C-alpha cells in the first residue's frame, strides 16, 4: 500500500494501537523477551513519525497495562528501563515536531524516576499544537471508568453534581482521555481478537483492524494497509444507509 493512495480527507483523526507480539517475536528467534520489547520500541518511533507526517490529531499507544504488573519482576524492570530510555531519547524530537505528549492510566504505580520523566515530557510539550501522542501506562479501561465514577460520586456527596446531570458527555469529561476525540480506528497486531481492557468506554463505535503481523515486524506499509482498509468502511454509528445518505 502506497501512502499516495490514501485519501487525506478520509484519514482517521484518532488511531489507537494495541502493540502486541513482542514476546512471541523474540521466542520465534530464540531470543530473550526483552529483545522483542527493544525491537518494538524502534517500531514505536517509526509509527509516531509516520502518524505525525500524516497530520493525524491523536495517536494512542497501549504501552503498559495494569495487568502487565503481574509479569516477572525482571521483565517489568526491563520494560521500565526501556520506557525511560525512550523518553530521554525522544522528548527533544517530539518537541521539535510540535507533538504534544499525554499519558493516561494509574501513573502512581510507576517508579518515581519513570513518573518524573513522563511529567517532564508532558510539561515540555504541553504548548505544542500538533499531534497528541497519548501513551497508556499502568492502564486499565475498567480502572479508568471506576476512577471517573468515584470522582463523580464524591462531587454528588458534596452537592457539586446532581445525579440527574450525569450523561455520556459528563462521564467522558472525567475519563483520562478528557478533551480527546474517541478513536476512529483501533489497530491490534499479532492476530489476537480482543481489546484487552483498552479504552473500553471510548471505542464504542471505533472501527477495528486486526493484523497477524507481530508488533516488532509492523512496518509503515502495515500502517498504510490499516488506513486503506479503514477508508473503505462505512461508519454508521447506529444509523441506516438511508439516514447516512440523507445527512
């Protein structure tokens, strides 16, 4: 698939990606799992650059889930080291390219030095007006919804919010992604057919694209293929074809 064949006006505003398959990529090559994560980090760099070049509004990456804390301590430690390495090496380029860094998830669970670098990246790029790089760290879709409901409940107790005022718009404003559009396209690599607790509220009407390609093997062409597939779809949002045509 050639980038030139993509229709700029039909590109999604927000792409979310479940980057799966690092461990299997390494296992197939008789390598340690961390080698798959390292290769995957290189792919992150390329995908961010490509999405920036396409002038997308938001790119959300599922980098580390709440469930990932259950992995072997050595692997978690190595992942945190890779995350710090990425932030240190990429903050300057993100800022240079006018990309705004954002992070969602239960960041309090992250090591202090990681949190410090995340906040540094967010602070340095906060005034940038280009693409938003939205990174999910220690993230759980269910956990995000629970935090939002808890905060709304506390405001009900203090009479700052009336229960009758709660609707989809209000709840969205209390989610980690407040202010960001919902994803138009969710890409999952490695062929797994599940959403893995990622952006559960936000993907209600998101188009899904699953590829058997493992994340470390995911190339620019694979991204273009996903975008091409997306542009061929008809998004109905619960409406009939006739209603869409009349609009």
